[in-house]
């Protein structure tokens, strides 16, 4: 790309972001203006405007970068090795057992310290 082409892209990006903010503002103003209408129609209108704003934002350099990050995240998510049901159940039982044992130990310590404190105080 030449320097002139890059400048045009950045100028157009600013214009696209202004358009995105205008669409969002139109949704906010339209939602309050049409408050007497059914919430279903207003929600559908807001969803259409949100889709339009996202489509315009994805055409910018930052939008393309965010889209690339999301795609990369989805690729990494497919690489995750998820635990089996048996592993999940075993881990859950171990955590519950450790929490229960810790709670009993803390209860016993609290009882002991309470007894010592009441013996000292009288």
C-alpha cells in the first residue's frame, strides 16, 4: 500500500466510526421517541441498528483487528481438552471434601479459642 492509500483508509475509518456512533445515537433517540410502541418492535429495530453498527465497525482497521482476535480465540477454544464427566465429578467431590474438612477445622479452632477466651475472661 502506498502512503496515500493508507491515509485514505484512516480518513475513511474516522468517517465510518462517526457513522457507527450516529447509528447508535439514532437507536437511543428512536427508542425513546417511539416509547409508546410495542417493546417487540423497538427491540427488533434496535437489533437491526446494532447489526448495522457492527457491520460498519467491522469495516474499519480496528474492527478488522478485533475480528481477527475473535477468530484466533475461537481457534484456541477448539484446541482445549475438556475434562470428561468422570473427571469433573471426581474433581468436584475432592473440592467439596476439602471445603468440608477446612470448615470443620475452622469450627473446631473457633470453639477452642472461644472456650479459652471465656475461661480467661471469666
